[in-house]
C-alpha cells in the first residue's frame, strides 16, 4: 500500500486518473440507483465531467470542451426540461413487475457483460499498423489536427451529420406538434395517429374534452 | 502519460456495464435514456484511449461524430417520450405494454 501511495504521489497523472475514475463510477451508480429522475440527471452530469477530465488527461482537449458544452450544457438540460415538463419527478414503483425476477436477471446480465468485455480486453488490441488519419499531435495543436482530418478525410460524414441534425430538428418539431384533442373528430378519422390509443382514452378524457370543445383550443395536426 | 491505457479501458467497461444494468433494471423511460447516454460515453472514452494508444487522431474524430449522433438521438427520443406522455398516463416502460404484439 505504501509503495503504491509513493508511486501515486510521484505521478500526478495517476492521482487525476483515480479521482476522475471515482467520479465517473460514482456518477454511473447514481444514475441507475436514484429513484428520482432529477437526481439521476445530476449524477449524469457528474459522470460527464469525470469523462471530460479523462479526455483532458489523454490530450483530447477539444473533445473535453465539446463534452462539457454538448452533454452537460445541452443534453442533460434537455433531460431536465422534459422531466420538469412531464412532471415525472416522482419515484418509480418497483413492486409491480411484469416480468418475474427481472431485476436480478438484469443484474446478472450486466455482470456477465462486464466480464465479457474484460476478457476481451485481454486480447491484443494494437495491431502495429500505421496511423491512417495522421498523427495525434501534442497538446497544443489538438484542435488543428482534428480540424485537418474532419475537413479532409471525413468531409462527407461531416456533411452527413449536418443533414442528420436537420432531420432531427424537423422530427422534433413534428413530434411535439399539438394533435387533435377533439374526440369526435378522432373517432371519425380512424386512420389518424391519435386513434392509436383512442379506444382506451375516449372514456377517460370524454368529460374533459366536452368542456374544452367550446374553447378555441381545438387544433388539428 | 503514465497511466496505462488498459486502465482506461477497464473503467470504460465498468461504465458501459453500469449503463447496461440501468437500461435493464429501470422502468422510467427517461432514466433508461440516460443509461444509453452513459454507454455512449463509455464507448467515447475507449475511442479516445485507443486514439492515444495507437497515435491516431481518427479515434477522436469518431468521438466527435458520436457526439453529434447522440445529440440527434436525444432530441428525437425525448420528442417521442413527450408525445407518448400526451396520450398515456405515465412514461414508464410498463405503461407502454400496449406495444406488445
């Protein structure tokens, strides 16, 4: 234990790695074990920051910055918005299982996956082949190297991501559009998407819909 | 760079397995989504580690693309969750049992 400690003091990289690994694992356990989704989202932020630290330690400064901006700044905030919007920030009930013994089986499956990956990790990874995309560079020109490769070798995939983002925005707008809330219209038009669940929802919503039908809040897709 | 690359790979494997367990155990669809994001992060970490081990910038470029795809996936997935919630009462996986054949 003492030699290990001395080694750690002599190598600050090791200390940073161990601290970041602790943060990452603690955050990961928090995500899957907190009952409240908001706490899970905050644990996810913790994991992201740990991963970003590990990126910096491996000379991937650009990716560390993007990780913080995109994940912690955008994706987790989106999660939190949806949680608040839907009001699902209540603990979930584990008493009613549809599949018997699902949770122990899931834990076993997770442990088996971990063992499998660790066994695979013992195989020889590095082939010794020459770098296909150019050298990794040192810490000062990380952005330059990435930009050079993205705008030459990976130009077509880069343009494809632009199309992908446009498609994602369009689909998000389409999905979040208001649907028909008028029950009579929904029943008259069975091919409409709202009728997918209309059979169960009709009785449930009928009194509410009658009252809101008089308002001007009836929109169509 | 004194920390060997294998340590990063083991950490990545642990994080990935936590994500697998999260997807399988949790019922809240949003938390399942977070677990998927955790798995993507684990893979990103191993990409960067391989990039360092092999001295090739391609791994970091791949992580860049994975980030873009993850962002698009979250946008579409949360849109689907919101539109499901409009029609159903809850957003746990049990509430979607109508999807079974």
